[in-house]
C-alpha cells in the first residue's frame, strides 16, 4: 500500500471506502482552529499508549498540520504491525487548500 496520499486522493478513498478512518495527531489547541469532520483525534504523544484502539482492517489516514508528525506516526504504527496506515501529504494545510477552501488555516 502506498504510504502517502494527497488530500484529493484521500477524499476519493473516503468516498469509496466508508470504513476509512482519518486519525488527526495534532494537539488540542490546533484542533480548536480547524478539523476534518468525523476524524478520530489522538495527539501524537498519546499514540503509543492508544494505538491498540485503532483499526487494522480499514484505511487509516494519518494527518497533522503539514504531514511531518503524521509521517512519524505512520512509521511508528508500521513497527507495531499496522499495514493500513497512510500519511496525508501536506497535512490539514493541504486539505484546506485542495479540498475545503472554507477551512481556517494557520
């Protein structure tokens, strides 16, 4: 599976696969600015103790602000046996630019 996906591709994947899960690993303060409706929120620092609750049988699209922290989380999840984790390239910033121009940016 490709380990990185564009915001536009993520929308298509979500539309085609209703089981797809968006995992937002940003901090609570960032979430207050903007968020993807329906996304699961686990701050990056909490992923090690909470990763067992994540789905392993559906696409897991991991995002942060620009895609760096989420890439680290995808790599971490891979070490835990997750083969379904995909990084959202460019993060929520790319989502705002490509998918949701009404979304507040920071």
